[in-house]
C-alpha cells in the first residue's frame, strides 16, 4: 500500500517539490489566517482547505504526481478528483468564507489553477 505522500506527491518527489508544496500550503493558510475575523472551527477548516489547495497546485504540476496517477489509478479516481474539486470544494469555500468575496475569489482562482494543472496532465499515457 502506498504512503500518503506517494499518493499526493508521487513515489519519489524531489525534495524541492516537497518544500515548495509545503510552503505554498502554508502561504495559502496564512492568507486565510490574516483575513479571519474570528477563530472557530470554520476558520480552521478554511485554513486546511486553503493549505490543501496551495500544496495541491504545486504537486499537480509535477511529473512525479502525474506518473503516480498514471501508474496506480483508473479513470474513476481521476473523475472522482475532478467531481470533488469542481463541486464540493467551491461550495465549502463559499460557505466558509462567510461573505468575504475577495477571499473566496482568490481561493477559487487558485483552486481552478490546481484543477487545470491536474486535468492538463497526461494521465493516460505511459511515462
């Protein structure tokens, strides 16, 4: 069974990729933290989603992640990824942003980039 990091960053990610994904996730979480009016479970959940979006943008743009998706997942998993990221994520971001349209717009834009990086990958072709 693959480790979680294999699933997210590929089997042998470059240390720079790992560091970049971590920094992108932290930066996105910090954007949410700086705009938070109050600290409650919704703010924390939005920070976690933002961190996932930032780190995912970096990892989805790497060949290691694309190779992992080519080698170990079928089309159902890829469709599932797209469905979740095109439906549940935007809805959660909108609800958790609590009317902060600038924050929602920023997070939705980065989410769109993450989805495009994933969808643009050549998942069905051998490495």
